[in-house]
C-alpha cells in the first residue's frame, strides 16, 4: 500500500510551492504540488487559491524542519535587503 501524502504547507502561487518542493527533493523527500493549475488559471479571477505542498506522512517532521529553515533564511534575506 502506498503511503498517504499530507499537506505540509499552502502557498499563494505555484512558483512558491515549487521552490519549496525543489528544496525538499534535494533532501530526498518526495513531494507533490496540488491545485497549481487551478491557481494559475483562476486565482486572479476568483481570489486566492491555495497551492498545497504534500509530503509522505513519514517525512512530515523532517520536511517541516527543512521548510522552517528555508523560511527563516528568506526572512533574513528580506531584512538584509531593506
């Protein structure tokens, strides 16, 4: 039986979700981006559509740590740029 994938983050754009997914894949964590077609096609017309990033349940904790680090680095870079 295949392991269940769970949503670990939701993003406003497919681009943001794919950046996070690439980081997780670099660490050997399989992931899937969901709802990116709907967000791209309809997002501006009907408001925000969350783009979900899913990982296997068994990888959830490791993926969360990696994404927290990625988010912290992004905030630091943003602060440095100001």
